[in-house]
C-alpha cells in the first residue's frame, strides 16, 4: 500500500492512494480501509499545520504572548495518531502555555473534534471496553480504554459547562405546539462504594392540539444527597422552553411523590397524576379481592371497567374510592387487605390529581410514560448494566452525553457550536 500527497494549494489537497487487489472482497475492503486511514492521517497532519501560528507575537486581550518553542505533540484522529510540531506561546512572565493550533483547530484534550465526537457518541451508548473493541473491529483504530473514558468525560464536562452559556434551537415541527408537559423521575444506580444512589431525569414533551407528542427534551443529573443540582438544571430547561412556546398549556405529570408536585406546581397550569401509577394501585386492590382462580376473570373485568371509567366518566375517582373503601370490610388475609388499603390511601391522598376525564376530553396527556422511558433510556440502559459501578463525576458525564444525544438535533448542534466557538469560548 502506498499513500502520498500529489499536490496542495489553498483550496485543496490531492492524495494518491494505491490499494493492493486481494483475493476476497472482504480482504479488499479491509485493505482499502487501511489505505484510507493512512491517507486520513496524512491529510489531517496537513490540515492541522494550517491552523498553526507563524511564530510572530500574539496579543489576547491585553496580554502579549511570544513564541516559546516549536514542540511536537501526539494527536488522536479518526484515522490514527500523528505527531505534529507546533508553535507554543508564553508571556514574558512565564505561566501557562498557549497553543494557537489547538484553539483554532478545536482540539479536545489530544483529540481532533471529529474523533472526539465519534468516541463520545459511542461511549454514550457503550462501556469503554466495548468502544475500544468497536473502534478496532470496525474502524481499524486501536486506542486505550483510558483514552476513551477520559475523552468522553471531557466532552461530558464541556456539555455541563456550556448548558448555562449555549442555547439550542427550537425543533422544526409539523404542527404548532399546543401543550408542553413536564415530568421528573429517578432511577437507582450502583456507586463505586457499593451503595445505590438515585440519578434524576426530567422530560419535556411537546404536543399538538390532537394530543400527539412531537418532540421530547431530556435533562438529567448524577446521584446526589438531595436533588437541587438536578432541579436547578431542569428549571433552566423549563424556562427556556416556555420562552419558545409562551402560548402553550403547561402540564405537570408525575407519580404520587410530594416533592415532585412541589416542584411542578411552580411551572404549570395543570397537574395530573400519572395514569399508569394509578392503575397499578387498582391492579393491586383487584388482586387482593379477586385472587381466586374462578374470580380472576371477574377481577380483570372490574379492572378494565374502572380504568375506562377514570378516563371517560366524570367523577369516577370518587365513586371508585367509595367502592374501595367498602372493600375494607371484607374478610381477607392480611396481605390481601394491605393491597386494598394501599389503594384506598393512594386515592384518598391523590383524588384531586385524577382529573383524567377532562384531560382526555381536551386531548391532554395523562401519563408519564415519556419520563418512565427516559429513566430506562437515559439511565438504566447505560448505567445499570451488569457489574457496573460509578463515581459521581463519571456518572454525571455519561448522563450529560445521553441527554444531549437523545434530544433530537441537539447532538449535531452542540458540535456545530464547538466548531464555531471552541470548547473554551464563553459564547
């Protein structure tokens, strides 16, 4: 295999690639990929040199920097690693080193921006060792496991740092936004010390007037003692969303946890108890009363009827509560009676949040399924795999990566901002 630069000017670089013809198609494809990687390293080196300074003094703000030396440094690219000799600068008083090439080329750590985007995208979905294997098997690009983790942690930290600085565009939707739902929930993850802590996820759903969800925004935070970091982050996301859709109906949907309502009632016009959680308590009561083999079908019919009534008949919650209360007089075992009592308590405490009839009639969402799904997709699928344990910082970075990647369009826009401003720019 042979790769060489044929010509170069201000507009283009012309590369000549020779690829040996192999006996099988697979061998030929792999030889081609190796040649393309070699060409990629060669051209990337040329591109990086174009971002280097010429050695003349540089003034940043009121500070003058002069060339200290030309130092070689190893950079990681999608095609391989390469060493680049570049100018480094320092003030006359010494202090930190400034490298114009790294700032102008948007280097992240020791990685080119494209490779940082690739690695962190894979790490948002896969463990570090799985990313290493994927890069070798599919890209012929060997890297160390520590490199994958450190680079992805750095990207995650940039996402966190920029959340107060960078705003993201409103999604392009087919229909106007009629309703905006806010929901929050948590999931336990295993920490490095063997304990379990709750990571939080918030979801913002955008609905049209027919009640169809068109777009979802995700927000999350690492486990902490108390939820203030998450609540502050989610609060900012909610305020930004309201600026985009000032005429929408704002709806809070959650389970029965009191602190959820304390937060949501500050931001919403309407509150609704997640219908799925309500149906779970009804299911428990049904199992407590209709537990015999012959009465199971009768119990299922009762459950179907009351769930239907909750959605489509006004005042159903009060009537169901009355029926459940009467069941407390039945002669049941302690375990079965406990299920009935739990349902009675749940309905007594939350009946005012069970306005499903009016919500369904107005095509408003009545379930926190999008938030429940967020717990699975943002947290459980990635952070709760077998044997995984986390430090706070590592978990925070993965959650930041996944929230950005799962919110349609934001991953692409984030990297466009990196390309425009750099990771350090306060813009």
